[in-house]
C-alpha cells in the first residue's frame, strides 16, 4: 500500500510500522502524545528530536543499526555508507 494516499494518521502508522519492522525500533521507543497516539509528524524525525544525546553520529564508525536511526538514512544508504560507496553530500565514491 502506498503511504502517500493514506490520511495523516494512517501514514504515520505506516511509517511507525516500518521503523519497527525494518529499522529496528522498539514500539516503546517511538514518541507518543499524551493520549498514547502517534503525533502527526514523521516518527523518525520526532525520535531524533527527542534524543539529542544520540547525535552527532560519526558515519565512519557507526554500525548499520545506528545509521538507520539518522533521519535521511534508510537501509540502502546505510548499506552504501558501510560499503564505502557513499559520503555526505550524496556523492558516490565508487560505482556499484
């Protein structure tokens, strides 16, 4: 299902589901509002704002699961970083 066609609440639920299933987040790590619902904000970016102690991340030393916590880094980009094929600015070091 394409999350872009979903309403705001369902889109956030879809994003939270991906964070749990693919990015290694635990349900208790997500940020909820006072009613126990997901706020209408990107859950990964919201987690990052609530955890400033986690940043900055040195991508030269970080493992895969740490990289996945960084907003803007997904599974593919994390893999490219670890393989030495990507650096900040989006430039690839080597073709793949």
